[in-house]
C-alpha cells in the first residue's frame, strides 16, 4: 500500500525558512510527478509547486523565487525549501504524487502545518 509521509512543518518567524520533506513508499514502480499543495480554512487546496520525473518544475506565482522544489528519485522523496516566508504562507501543506504500482493513481500525504508568525 502506497504511503506518503511528510515532515518538516512548524512555526517560523516572517522572513525565516523551513524545509518540508515527503517520502513515498509501498510497491512503487514509478512516479510521474510529485507536488506540494497547501490549504487554509475555508479555501480550496492550491498547488504550490510540482516537479516531474525528468526534473521540470512549476510554481505558483505567489511562491516563485522564494520556494524551491526538488526530488531524490532514488529515495522517492520530494522536498520543498521555503525561504523568505510570509504570514500568508501559513497553511497545511500536503504532498501529492502520481504513482504507478500495479496500476496508476494519485496519492496524498496527511498534511503538515506551517505557521508563519512573529
């Protein structure tokens, strides 16, 4: 059974940095892409960043230039380096991945809280 396990959230002051990690496991044959989404109460979940298996990336305009997504294919792990954090980055961050086992499907992590506050 596929699992995505996130880590690295927490409380940080404005202007600070955090690094999120998400490790996928469970009968994985291949991963087409891995991504980070975020959600705040009363709002839809929004894409923050995505990285394809070949390494191409895309970012939300609101984080472009501040966040960097990277991936370790050997470890089936994706990272999100978040710099120059702002209070509006406060959200629950979710890992998402398109994974093939005996079939192809999309999976979600349990979410990790990021709070940016002084």
